[in-house]
C-alpha cells in the first residue's frame, strides 16, 4: 500500500473514533434525546430535590416519558419548583404522583411518575400536587446514628436503674 492510502485509512479511523466519543459524551450527558415529539409542560414542587438536574429524565414504569426543563426556587413557599416537559404520546391523570429517585451505581437522579386513577388528564401548565422529595443519604445516616445513640442511652439508664 502507498503512504497516501495508509494516511487516508488512518484519517477515517480517527474521524470515526472522534464521532464515537462525541456520541458517548452526549449519551452520558443526557443530551442525545433524539425525537421531536410534541410536548406539554407541567410543574411539581418539592421540599428537597437532592442532586436532580436540568435535562434529567422523567420516567414512568421505567420508560422515559419526558425531561426536566427547569429548576427554580420559590422564595415565598421555600420549595424547589421543577418544570417538566412530557411527550404528548403519554397522558397522565391529574392525580399523578411524582418522586425523585436514584438509579445506577453513579446515583443518577431522575423524576419518577406514578399514574393515578383520575379520569381528567394533566394539561399544559398544570401542577402535580402529590410529590415525594429526594432521599438524602446524610439525613438517613444521621437519623440512624441519633436513634442508635438514643437506644444506647435508654439501655444504660435501664441498667443503672436495675442496679
């Protein structure tokens, strides 16, 4: 093979490798949402959103049905207001509940929707009323430690009273 042919093949492989890296970076960053389905926007209020980020997936029964489009802080209610863009292919009832969940080893957070039984569906601009905040690991650990210390203190008092 001539030098020009080898250089051409090396260039093609380098270009394909760079394209693959860009594709993977977009997939990891949740930016490769392919599809231009019409959407409708809803909001949900949470006391604590943990590590939820804009562009995080919105899932129902494990299926991605939308994306988080915006996160704001309401200074009057002191809650986080999360705006969602849901595909119009998926209609949810007005009594749908939303909770912030964690998936995978890296702890990616996403918003999970649990459909209700109301006959009326959410419309563009509606607010999801039933929400559950993110579980914060530090709060769970501190509760566990506090409860353990409290039980230990009660056991020591009971032993001292028995003597």
